[in-house]
């Protein structure tokens, strides 16, 4: 499946169960405007429809990337700042849809990842970056703060001090430092980046999809709950997974010393 929305290219690799959304405003460094935000949501909805056309889970993972060689996403269009750009409208924002999407979403970051672009990446489950990428929150120079939770995310992933530094100074940091602070998952040499991301996503997509989705729910729950409540939630997920065909297949494959073939059922 290959579809072109106005500002997003959508592709689906049936063999791996991997969808790819490419933010396609390279001349604007893939800056977020109303159309791009809407197209990200529409693209995710198109990919999720893959599951409706098969017996089981067809969509195992999603890669979100930026077109061109300069930016993942350089933030919001300066002339387009609004309550909506921070996810404040009554409709679900693209940040919400990414964060709540059932399959894991991997941000493939190559180049500038700033402001709302960094918040978009932070809404994803994983952030993989090339060594030449840069990160930051420039909003303070416009008299505002990151409006879609950027300070909250970085405070939890790194520390409040790091979040304050990024948001108060507006300075950019390297991918190496972002990795050291825990803001991204991995940083790769520029000439190894594409292959490394492809290997990571292929491995992710090869895991039991219902278990992966449950793990995503568990990790998200941990952010919002106490330990005892989180453990009780995990136990309920565990009991549901025990009844799945994927669990039976995984157990049989282990006993037979072979690779499991998961269908998401």
C-alpha cells in the first residue's frame, strides 16, 4: 500500500507488517501546520485499517520520518501557532493519536528535531536518531513554552533540570547528548542509520504483536499510576495474553526449539 496525502506519504510493508509515515514538507523542514497535523492522523488511521483486512494483527509497527536531508521536523510554522498547534482543540491532536496508537511508533530522526517536532517524537514509543541530528525547544524566543508537553516529557525522561535548560535557553543539543540524557533511545552513525533503524523495526515487528501492544499499555500506565496499581494492571494484561493463540504458539515453539510465527490472535 502506498498513498499520498497532501503533506504525508503513507506506505505499508506487508511482509514485515511495518507502516511508514513520511512528513513531506521538505522545503519547510517538515514544519507542522494544520494540514500536516491532520495528515499524520489520517495516515495513522489508514495504516490501522490494515488490521481490518486480515485475520489477526497485520500492522506490527509504524515508522514516522521526515522527508529531505535536513529535518525530521523543525517545529510548528511560526505563523501558525495556535491553541490547536499545541493539541488544545476539542479534536484529538496528532500527539494524542501517536501516543495512544495501539502499535508501537518509532520516530526516525535525521536532522533538526525542534519544538513541536521534538514533542511529536516524544509522543512516539521509540526515538532513533542519526549522529548529525539536533534537538531543542526554541519556543522561549517567541515568548511561549512547548505547549504539547515537551517540558513534562523531558522532565520524566531526563530530569527537570535538563528540561528547564532546553526550554529556558532555547539551545540545541546534539544527538549524543540527547542519548546520554535518555531523551532518545539510540544514536547511530550517519552512514549506518538507515540499516540500523530497519533492523530495529524488523526485530520489533517480529515479536508477538498482542504482547507488544500490552507492554505499551503497561509502560504508559506506569507513568500515571503508583506501583501497586501498575502491578495489578499488568496482571490483568498477563491473564488476557495467556488465552491468546500467540501465547500457545510461543510456548510450542519454545518446546520444539524453533522460531515462533505470531499472527496477532
